[in-house]
C-alpha cells in the first residue's frame, strides 16, 4: 500500500515543530509496511491536489497571514475540490485559520480564506496559551477508538494563538474543551471537522501526543469511503504520556 502526501507551505508554516505531524504520520504508516510519498508545495507553487491522499498545513506567526492568504487564492479551488472528493487534510494553527471562510484583521480588514471549513477568525490582542484537553465529538469517538485500537476519546496538545475562531451554522467542532481555551474561549469548541478535513489549534505536535488521531488519519487516507483495519502497534509509551498529561490537566 502507498499513500501520496502533500506538505503545503513548509517554507513559512512550521511553527512549534508542526512538521513533526507529518513525520509521525509517515512513521506510523511505515511501521505497518505502508509507503508514504511526500511532496512539498512552497509559496508560489501550483499543485494538483487530487493526486494526494493526505494534505498537511502547519501553523505560523500572524505576520505570515496576509502572505499565505494571497498565495492561497490561486490554489483554493483545487484544495476544496480535493476535500470534497475525500482527501484527508490536517490543518494546524494559522493553517486552520486560513482554511476558514475569512479572517478579520486588527484594522477591520476582512481577508477571504479558502472556505474548507465553515469557520471565521477575528484577530485578538489576548493570547490563548497553555496545555489543552478536549473530548472528541460524539461522531468521531467511535472512529478514533477503532482506528487506533485504543479506548481513548480525548485529545491533548498545546495552544498558542491570539485569533478568535467561530464556527458557522454548518460548522462542526473537532471536540469540546475540558481544559484550555479552544477556538475562542467562550463557546467550548475546539477545531473544526468537515468530511475528512480536520482543523485544530493543538500543537505538540498533535499527532505525537495522540496516536489514535494519527491512525484515524491513516485509515481515512488509505480508504476514504470504507473502514479498514490497521495492524496494531505497541503504543504503551504513547498512551502513558497521553494519560499522564490528561490526569495532570484534569
């Protein structure tokens, strides 16, 4: 088996070691005999996103926001089309924000986003910083347990963002915040989920701290339309680390 993966804007969006998410994804695939081919799409590049089973875009500083949004304009239709056809996407931090409907800057300027997620972001002055714990939404809990062969439905990470993100009427959260601020510090939501696309503010990298989430993305990348079973791995250390942080936060 082989997965075709794309790392979008690694030259400007790799804050807090978010590149590690792709490393974890590839290694957990390789441990199971699954090859992963990774292409990089840099600022100014074009790409046929329908070629890819998995697309990753990481976080970046707010100073990169306008630059990234400008570059996204020409490739947005191709990303949206790939997601609509079942491609798996993970977007973290600023990568998540720019894939929403729009970002409202500090001066009130509204800059259109890619529109993958029914969400929008308003710039803020106060930062949400610290460890975060959330419970995955009900429709994802069974999928997480089956994919990772782990009876864990929580996700942990580290958030550090000033923008406040709100879900639209059709928007679905990744999870409900147990400890931390999440999307906006008000409504208890964290991240977004649409088809096989996932957006989140969880750094860490998030897949290193949540092996069951990494395996869910692997399952979907291998077979978007039907359930498959992955060979189990010895995740005892990963589970111990996850549960230790979970207990600390609770």
